[in-house]
C-alpha cells in the first residue's frame, strides 16, 4: 500500500496523533493553514532548517525508515544544540515518490517521533506531496535560548581553547562502509556505521556549555577543518589545531589500519559527526571540564586554541606548523566517496 | 556557470546581502547554525512550510526563475494570510541539480526577494544542497497574530456567510494552458497564465478580515470544494454553496467557451487560486463589506452559507440541491491535467 491509496489527507490523519508530544505553548497543531504557538517568553526564538535528498544525503537501500527519520530530525536538533538552545517545534516536509510503501513512511515518522519524544519536541506541521524520483525530507525546527546564554560563531577570541564534545571522523568512516558496500562484520565497523546513520544531537551538552559560559560554538556537520574555518571567519581570528590532540576513536584507528587510511585525515575532514566544536576562555576551562564531567560522566577534548593570525593551522605529529585547508564535505565540489 | 563552480558557501555569500529586509527583532541572520530573532511580543507565533518539487508543482521550461521564486514564497505568505497574520521570517531550502545555471538561481532569489520586500519579510536562513534530478524548493515562514484576532478553520458556525476575496478557477485554467502547451495569444489567456504562475498572497486582506471580525478562514490551495470541506470538518458544520454566486472571471468564461469546459467545474475544483475563503456572521456582513471596499476598492463575494447538516452541498443553476464532493487537486490521487 502506498500514498496514492490513502491520499495526502489520509496520510496526515494517520501520522498526526503521535506528533503532539508537549502541549505547553501550543495553540494550533497540525490541521490549520499554519501552526500557532507561544514563543518562550523573554527568550530568543531560534530557527534552523535542513534538506535531505535521496542519493545525495542518504541511501534508502541501506538506511531503514526509522533511522532515516531519526537522522533527519537529529541534524536539525544539532543546529539548535550549537546555539545552546532548547529545541521546541518541528515542521516536516516530505516529497514522496510513488514507489515508497506506506510501511516505510510510517517507519520514517516513528523514527522522527522517537527522537522528538526524547527531546520534548513537537511535530506541529509540514507539507506532504509527491516527487518524481527522489525521496525529499526537509525539517524546519524552532528552539529558544536566552540572550545572555546564546552561543554564536562570532564570539571566540585569540587564546580561547578549542574543544570538541566527542570523537571526529567516525561518521565519515561509516559513510565509506556504505558507499563501498563493505560488510559490518565486527562491532567496531558497526559502531562507525551507526555514527553515520544515527548521529546523536548534543542538545544537553549545548545547554550545559551555554549556561556554563563557553564563548562560541558550531556543530561539526561539514568536517572539523571546514566548520572551524567558519568559526574563525565569523570571529575574525585564527586557529591552531594539534594533530596529536584530535579525538580519534579506537574504532576509527582500527578501521584506518585495516583499510589503509590516515585517521588524522578523517578527523580533520570527515563530516557529519554532529559533535559540538566550542571555545572556552583558558582560565574557565578547568571549571567547565569539571562541571561537564560531573554532568555527563565524560570529558570533552581540547584540540588547540584560537590565535590572532587569521589563519587556520595544524601542528603536525612532528611539531611543524602547516596551513590547514577547509577540506570537509562540499555537496557541489566533491563526491562523498573517499 | 553553475553551483559547483562557486560551492555552497560561495552561493550563500552571493545571495545573503539582499536577504535582510527588516532589521527589527533580528538577532542573528544568515551565517550561524540557526537564525535567532525576537518573536512579536504578546502575539502568537505562526509557522507554515511548503515544498515545491520540479515536475510536480512547476515546470522550469515555462516558468522563469523570477516567477518561480515569487510563487514559492507566495504560497507560504498565503498560509499566514489565512490565519490573519503578519508574515515575518522566511527560511529557504534549495535542492539543486547540476544542470541549473547560476543565472537561473540568481533569478529565483531575486523573485523571492522582490516579494519579500513587498511584505517586509526577511530571508533569515535556509539550506542549499545538491539534488540528482529535480529542483526542490522548501520555504518555512513565520508570522505573528494576536490571540484575539487569529483566524482558524474551526470557528465557523451554521448561518455564517461563506465569502471569497477573489475569483476562483483562473489558476487551474492557467495550468491547463501550460500542460497542453497552448499559446497565450490573447490578453485573457495571459491573465489566466499569470494567475497560475504569479498568485497574489492576500496578506492585507487577511489582516483586515481578522481585525474586522471574520469568524474563520482558509486559503484556496487545493480548490474550493476541498478547502471548504476542511473548513466544515474543522468547524463541525455543513455548507451550502450557490453555483450562481461563484466568482468566475470574464477571462475564465471566455477560456471555457473556447476550449469546451464548464466554468463552474473550474471554480469548484480548480486549485492554487490563493484567494481567502472566509466566513462572517450574517449581521456583520454589511459592515465588513463596507470596510473592505473602503480599504481595497473592491468587493468580496458571498458564495453561500454554513449549515448544520454536516454536508457539503451545491445549489445548482436550476435551484436543485446536490451533494458536492471535495474534488480539488490531490497530488497523489489524480493528475494535474484536466
């Protein structure tokens, strides 16, 4: 059974009951020309949107509807996390080719709703329509944050330490497994695959860092070198990263050893990790690290520091300083395959 | 020259300078993980989103980038209009196949910015990515309206008069010209074509009607019979429309006479007119009509009235009452061609 059997409005009736997760502030959910809601009082409204297109961002043959639904929402949640915000209302646009089964679409919604429940996010509206060839998923997501806690890209200053909430490069290794149809025959390879298909949005980490006084943040979607270059362009600073301090997982080390790659390359240029890259004043770092460990039971990693050179630089394993080019994923200029 | 020559970030730098139309309330525009803005104080936030897909909603061979950009924003503005709201911040996601020229994309943005300026709407963010085959445009648009003026679908009561701000069926006739490659060799045919490719969002009309006390509203996107059926389902009422009172333009009459169609059919089932269908208490109708004429120099049309039958009915030219089936455009169940 497909969408043409029940129609757009039949589909909307089918998915709507599970979309309202949190009632506070909601005035009109799905079912009118627009949703209507009260923005969080005294706070800034945040809004982000991400478009995922079949064959460009995902491959339905390898990704279940449930995982795809989660990822589509996760990448938006990650943008709200990078502002230090709380996520609130999601709006889901789907363009659906005829060959997609209702079962796959139900599964896609279950994935979104699963993650929405975890972060108290409502799905308050959207648009459902046909598409000739590719499945299309666009999500617009609102959030809120107070003006004195918002994390922006333009507030890092020279001397600030550059940190990451998690490991880098795992997602790119997972993408490699998918693109090359390499079987996930060990727990390590499966973990890399999961890092690509089910990234965890760092909303709690972002809220903590915003409240604790981190100076700037961005999420790692295009790759460390690219995303860091946005941060330094916005802040008008330079940055120096130490190769020896890159957070590289044991799984990525093992993958690179097996398939002949350089893990530093993956950590620098691999995209879609959705960790938070953030900066802290050096004299605040210990306090933040202690609080972070207490809150999350894990440590964040310090990768380097902001400089006043205007340049992005890498300190190599042999202690030489080389320019670092933004080399993350660019959907137009290079292929996803490594 | 195409997108791959300048990349996603080159494109964003290119279009950004013209995107900030109105500075008040804007905290972060394009250039961070999310936009940040102050919602209108004491008002509800509205949010709507529409997805347009090449080959389903538009045909680039016949629509210029400028017109397509305007229409993509117009259909969202129309949803805010139907809530009685003021439009505020737009977020544009584009999925772009390689064959599209930068000139076409520039033109698309110029079209959006043209309409955005007219209605003081900012483009505060979005997402730009690749697409394998079809051009994809998703816009999410915020608005605001006070709680005591918001126009919802569920507040019509039996006895309310059903009205339309403009003519119905013109857009569907324009679509027919496009689908059948019929030359627009008269000013009448050209007007029908324009009604399809450049619908006017009724934002000022919606604001007026909300403030003046209309009871409910919906915009005509799927077609009168479909959209009215949503209104009566939400309100828990019936409705009776008079065929003799349908607002049919002289251009549509002339088109139907020439090509052998029934103009009543077009007015009942043709979609994408983006007029507002609204209801008023009968004892308020004269006051509203006078105020409307004074404000806009034109009249709205009364098509029939809400009933307590729960049914959607049509009074035919011969004064018999027949059931009216929702017969508007359904992207999954029927083809766009008439």
